[in-house]
C-alpha cells in the first residue's frame, strides 16, 4: 500500500498553452487510484495553482473503458488485513485532501469522464467545475456492497448535485447511472457523444487565454466551447423521480425504508428490486451511510471530509469491510457473511465516535 517508488507513468501531467492536463494512466485496472497516484495528482495541481502560466486543469483517464473506477481497494484491504491501519488511513486522508483541493481550486477544472467513473473516480469529478460525460459513462457509488460507505465527500455533495431523494437512493443502493442520466441527475454538466469527444478536447485546448483571467470568465469561455459539442437529448423520468423522492428523501432509518419498499403496490417490480439490492448490502455500512448523509447534508465540504475520515476509520476496523472485499472482489462468491446480519441489529450499534 505504501508509495515506495515514483508512479510517474501512472499519472502523466503536462503543461501546454495555459493548460495543465493530468492523465490517469493505469488502463489495465481501469485507472484505479493508488497512493502514489493521489500524491502525483496533488503535485500537479499544486504546480498548476502556483504557476501564472496555467489557467485551467483537465482531468482525463487513459484507455477507452474508464476515467477512474475508484481507489485500489485490494491494496487498502491488504493493509487492514495485516493490521497496518496507519497506512490504510493515510490513503483515505490523502485522497480526501486531494478531493477537497479540487472542490476549492481557484482555477477551472474540467473532467472528461468517459467510461467507468465510480467511487474515487467520482471523488475527483465531484469538485470539478465542468464534468463531461458520454453515452459510455457509467457512474455509481457502490461502496455499501463491499462493507464500506459512499465516501470521497459523497455524503455531502450528493445533496448539492442531485434531485430530492436521489442522494439517499444512489448512496445506499449503489445504483449505476449511465450516459444522459448522469446529466439529468447532476453528476455531469455536459453530455458529449464519444465520436465528438476528441474534437471537444482539442477545441478546449485551443482556447487563447488572456493574462490571469478571472475564474468565472474562464469558465464562461470553456462552457461556450463545450456547448458546441454537447447533446441536448436528455430524457426525463418523472415517474421514477417521484418514486425515489417518496421512498428515500429525508429518511432516517434503513428498516423503515425496507418496510415501506416491502409494502408498496405501485411500481412493485422497482420496489422489489431495490429491496433486494439493499438487503444484500452490509447492514452496518448501510446504516452508517444513511447516518452520515443526515449528518453531513448542508455542511461545508471540509466538514464533510472530516467526518468521513472518522467514518473510514470506524468502518475499516469493522469485520464487514474485509468480508465484503473477500466476497465481492477476492473469492467472488458473492456470499458475504455480514455481522451483525440484520439492519435492526445494525441500527443499535454505537457510532458516536464518528459524529463527535
């Protein structure tokens, strides 16, 4: 897990024509983030921040399958398994600090989110000023499935981006959204077809910058260029929006959500599918996720990350984390043995250390 050697080939940062381009370059593993990569991205951002010649930052993923599938979960789990908790927590602290840096960055950041963008990949995109999705983009926060919680600030920024009810729905179930739906639900700011993506990227790189442009003016120019390539075909889904709002908005108890889903008559197939999906999650991680969302809603991103750091420390010491990684990613038997095994028991767990 430690960053013993430079990972320059895994993060390629280039500065040209007023733009710092940061390329995640581990396509064989869907550009999953290592600690070395997190540090190299931060170094590139620090250079862009202090250079008067850099006016914007572009984030990209190498290959045609993913922007970034998340953090290197197996490496983190290995550190936890070997009781190297400080190393595991170093990853989370530095990842969250990087994400917060992106949220607070004083120059425009544009993320080209083509393909799989999940977990830690969404953490990089969430603070970007412009997020460009394509018809191939797939976004999700699937952490409760492996005994963790939707982190990288998601327990806060989901409420800033999504329609009512969707923060809880997407954070708890890990439901995957695709293409135009990423725009409709607030995860992306523009939808550009893959066939036009390179042309859009080239057009952005050809912008001629005045000396030290204000961020709002720079963003206006970038958006004007990208809008030329954007697709306006964004279908609405009012029935599903109503359903999500009714069953998830403002909820404080997982057992109440599950009860309501078990009793619904309209949209029965949808209720049954979501009930089954939630039931497969770690009860402890899912209860923690909902409590975090209720606690972090409306708070500053700095406060959100501080609480999530405590939550990460709590969750990686709980047996469900290693069990979830084993069942979903290592043995792949999809038969995790959660403890406690019920949501009723999980809701009785004392989690005060996270929220104080």
